[in-house]
């Protein structure tokens, strides 16, 4: 690997490789942020469904008592 790195022209080592690393790091970071926000969205939707279910159960119990 060291020989390959030394065989690259200077402009590739100093310009192309850092830009490629930044682009790959950006892709990874955006994927992780997307996963986190996707999970948070699913959790919030699940909590809304559970809350609506609880409201329905409470209303049905109150209606059945009266």
C-alpha cells in the first residue's frame, strides 16, 4: 500500500484523495443522520398510535359505564 501511495502523483495525493475522503465521509454521515431521523420518526408514529389507542379504550370504557 505504501508503494501505491508513493507512486501517485503529488496532485493526486494532495487534492484528489482528500476530496474523495471528504465526499465518502459526507455520504456516511448523511446515511447515519438519515437512519437516526428515520428511527425517531418511526418511534414518534408508534407513540401517536399507542396514544390514540389508549384514548379509544378510555372512551369506550366511559361509554360502556354510562
